[in-house]
């Protein structure tokens, strides 16, 4: 983990190697907050099992986890993988939500390739299997990729309008020829789904 910063100075998140009790160990929330001048006596490490949902509304200092989460330099941390990719080849990494394949057109392309792979004759040879995988991945038409990309953007638009998964799927089918969903979509949903 990279070093933190506090008041414009670097803050090491690990004890030094010559520390008498914890050489090279991670300091932990309590020590980091104490070094930053917070009084954490009597505070829990975390309010519940999921601190974003269990912490009281509007209270920024209910537990150590929430205090640290709200520190500006902890919110602005860039992942090492992103730094490495940018430094190495100028690549940008986009992290997509887990378990939402409708928001990730690459997952949809992968599903298309798997469907085509299943139509090929079975084989027990590793070389043939690898060749078949490369073949089906290379044969995904650009037009199909574009359709999946547009579909993912439509789902993103529907979710940004606070539609559920079922409502989003219905709205995307109904407004297939439109670039975005109308702003009045929630009113239409209550009428059409009843």
C-alpha cells in the first residue's frame, strides 16, 4: 500500500522496520487516526457489518472506519494497477460493477462467443480447443459489439433513472429505437406495468 499524506506531509501506514514491538507491521486505523490528531477513545472500529449502511445518517465521526473513509487523501487514492497500466503503456482501466453483465458489453461479447463455441464439434485435443476459442473470439462481428455496447449504455441510462432490473429490461425493449429513455419513464411504467 502506498504512503498516505496528512497536512501535506507523507504519512507512513506501516511501522518502521526498527520498531521495538511491531517492525514492518501495518499501523491500523486507530494508530493512523491518532497520528492525524483524532481522539478515538470510546469509538468503535466500525458501526456494523457494512459501515456504509449501518452508520447513522449525517454523522461523519461515528466510528474509526467512517472517519478514515471521509479523509480526503483516502478518497483520492489511485490504485496501483491503474498507475502501473498508465505508466507502462498509457492504458486506462475501467472497473465495472460485479454481477451486472448487462452493464458490461465485453461480458455480452463473451457470451456470444461461448454460444458459437458450443456449436463447434467437440474435441479432446488442447490445441484444437485453444484454436476454437481464438476462432470464435475473432469472429465476433463489429456490428454485434456495437449493439452490445449500445445495450449496455441503455441499461446504464435506465439504472441512472432509478429503474429496477425488471423495469429497465422492459423500458429498453419498449424504447429500442430511442437514444435515451424519456424523463417521464417512471410515470409510463406505473401505467403500462399495471
